[in-house]
């Protein structure tokens, strides 16, 4: 399916060096969008080849975000879409919340929660230059599941969902839409050593659709939310989880 207006849009995707983020960037480029791929890893240069421009950025650092905004302003002069996907998750070690160190907590919050706020704030002057800008924050259905072992991650993504609702009201006067794409377990080429085969099968069994989800199951919704076809949709959280039972 092709969505309206994407072929004329400049869209930024964070956390795009691998996994779901790379999948978003590939889909948007396929739709004809001009894509700026952002990641803190130098791997972003290889990932962006044939897709769009590559930008090494630490989304938790204000100076790094400001430098990205200046670069994009020089390159494109505006931003029509922002997909805040960068987050720490696959490398997390499951543990009771009382065993999470302050250092682990602070690092995860800096990337997962402060990151979307900083990037969106830095991009705001460029987003306001667009005739129809859209911001998509990536959430997690782990929030509704109350999933144990990942309290810092769950807390950060709960914050992202709340931030989306507030952002949508603050940015509505500028015609900028903000929504959350929240997803359940998604499996990519990125290893997740904390999820055993038995745990994976148990989660699939709790879904209405008894199969694994991959990046392709998310990218169409992301493209829709960033396109002109969703021009009256804002402040919403949409779950993509194969019918996962939360409770």
C-alpha cells in the first residue's frame, strides 16, 4: 500500500542502524520519502547506504541533538516527519527492580525518555516549517502488561506514552501531530539473550495471532502515521501486538 504525500516528505528516524529502526527507514524510503537515518553507532553509515543520509547522534545529549538540527536545516531546510525510535532494550538484563543500579536507570531514562523530548525539541523549528508535520513516538505494550524484570524500560515507555499526549496538545496549534506506535514482542536480527525459547513460545500463545511479529508488521502503521492520510489523527496510542492479552 502507498500512503499520500510521503514522496514529498523529509523524515528523520532515530535508532535506525539496525532492527526495527532500520525497517522503518527502509519502508519510508520505499514510499518515496527522503529519510535521515540517525543512530549513536557508526554502523549507521553502512545501514543508510542506498536509503538516505546518515547521522551519528547521541539522542540523550543536547549538543548532539542541536548539531543534528543544524545539519538537517542546512541539508533540507525543513522536517516533515520524526520517528522517535531510539531506545535501549535488547541489551537489558532481566532482573528485579531492586537490583537495577542507579547508573543503569539513569542511562536508560536518558536515551528512552529524555531522548524523544530532546530530539523533538531540537527539531521543532524545522517541523514548524512543514505544511503538515507528524511526530511518531515508539512506545511498548510492556507498559500495559506490567512486564516484570524490565521496570526501568516499562517506566520509560510509560513516560513516552504520556509525553505523546501532552505534546499533541502543545503542538496542535502549529498543525503538528503526535502519536505513539506501541508494539508487543517483535523479533529482528538483533539477538535478545534474555528471552528464552520457552518465554518466546509463551508470549506467542497469549496472542490472538499465534505467530511472531517482525519489523514489517510495524512499518506500514508508521508510514500511515507519518503520511497525509492520518491528517486528523493525533494524541493517540495505537498497539500492534498480534492480539496480545495484557492481563
